């Protein structure tokens, strides 16, 4: 695949990354179980500030109801 133009995306600083992740997960999903906020923070850190990773994983977590999921 040939690209006409390369676009470089910088990693987000932690505060912005965490806000984006929380936005994609949703407040209801974060508060449904006491262990989920800590788990969500750990998962967000694993994304390393990469916006696409934060959005994708955050959306996947939005439908989870237990930490085991």
C-alpha cells in the first residue's frame, strides 16, 4: 500500500490520555463495580498515550460489567 502523505500522531500526556479513555469507557461502566476504575487506569496506562489504542480499548471496556470480562 502506497501512502501519499505520512501523518505523525504524538502520544498524549497521561492526563489527556486518561480523560479520553474515561470518555470512551463511560462513567456508568467505570462505576458498575468497585474494582473497575483501578483496572481501567491500568489498562489505559498500557495504551501508552496512543490515541487509537485508548479509543479502541476504551470502547471495548464500555460494555463490560465485571472485572473478569
